[in-house]
């Protein structure tokens, strides 16, 4: 079993092109089954401003290829969905 705090220190990297997306800030969990549906990543490109929140990326759990000792490799992240955007 792995803790959220252990996942949060691992950097998210896209396996296709080596892009660094940032670190996990939260998880999206199915309330009825308790399964993790997605990880929420604070975008590395955006920083918190004085009045603005940094953009968050939502990456489906199915897109995770491997969770290593210091990185999490993900696939098929061409343009990640912005969390909370339609």
C-alpha cells in the first residue's frame, strides 16, 4: 500500500516526450467503490498568483504506466484536461 504523501513527492512525467507536468496535489476517488479515478496535478508551468490559483491537470488513473521510486510515468497526455473546466 502506498500513501498519498508518498505519491505527492514523485514528479509526473509524460512517457511519450519526457515532459514534466508537476506533482500530485490531490486524488479523485469514486465515493461508492473507493477506487481512484484520477490524479490531480498542479501544472508546473503555472504558479499561484496573489489572487489566482494555479491550474490543475486531471489525469485518468488508466493513463498511469508505472509508479517508480521517484517519478510517475503517464501516457497519452497530449493536452491534459484542466480540472474543473468544461
